[in-house]
C-alpha cells in the first residue's frame, strides 16, 4: 500500500481554499480533494466543511459488511449532507453568499474503485502504460466539448475554462456522480484544477511512474505547477494497493 499527498497555496493567492483528506484502514483506502470558491474566505470554509462532513460520515457509517454499491451510496449521501449544510450556512451568513466547493473522492474497496464527484477537480488512474481521467469535469468548456462546439485543444486556452456548472453548496440540491469499476492495482490520483490546469496528463503520468515514493511524486507535481505559474491553490493525492 502506498499513499502520498501535498497541498500548496500557489504563487498568486492569499489563502489556500483547497482541502483534502486521506483515509485508510484494513478495508478501505482512499481520499478526497475539495476546491472552494467564494469571497471573504468562504471558499476555504466550504471546502473544509465538505471534507469534514464526508470524512466524519465515513468514520461513523462504514462497516466491512457493506457491499461496494452501498458503500458508494453512503458516500453520495454524505456529499448531499455537505451540500445542504453549506447552502443553509450561506443563506444565514451574508459574507458567505455564493460559497461552494468542488469535491472529488476515490476509494478502493473490495477490489473495486469507487469514485464520487462534483465539479472540476479530477480523479485519474495511472498504470505503467497509461493515464486515464475517470471523472468528467462539470464545467462550461466540458459541455461545449460534449456538444462538439470546441476541440480538446480549445479547452486548454478557452477564456471561460474556469466556469464550473456544478458545485457543492451553491444550490439547494445537487446531482452527484458515482462510479464503480474493477480495481486492478492502478495508482489512483486526485487533484484540484490548480494542478490539472498547469500540469499535463503526460507530465502527471511521467512523475508518478518515475517515483516509487508517492509522497515525493506529489511534492514534485506541486513544484511543477508552481514553476508553471502557480496561479491557483494546488492540491493532489495518490494511493494504490
């Protein structure tokens, strides 16, 4: 079992609005990255609230008798709880109006990889042969790409690429993507867009495969994002079994 994690404020921001957690016991291995948004540090609060609510729910409700479908549903409901709590908080605190966060989670459980996802943080799988993004960004440019209006190359430089179409806490209800796939020893990599906007999939693939120590790999990826401008908070974590 390997795990690594790293977060950094970047070179352009005054606060780090990213939050994350990793979690492992003898049955469950994984983690989550959340990227907050909103003025007056409300984004930082939204991402922290989400990671705390989801982690606490897993600690309290997980038991090894759950099948992988029920495990995914338990985590999906935790995302819904976080959405409701953040939305209600913002309603009663004017300074937190519009607060929200992305949230992308991956867990290895019973030889399955469970992903739960809202927003444009990402979950990838990495093998010695390939890297594959297994979540779909909930973003304006992804929707344009899906419609065929723009190309993959256009996505990288589109002036509205930072507009997300789904976030936790901005609406009273939220649709949460849940995925389940067979797990065959891949390295699972989760990051905020402060990394994926600056570091290419090919570079992520190369750094992870060149470093047996996943902690060192995460540090190097954050350093690379900062070298390329560091215009946002940067968070990533990786794990495998």
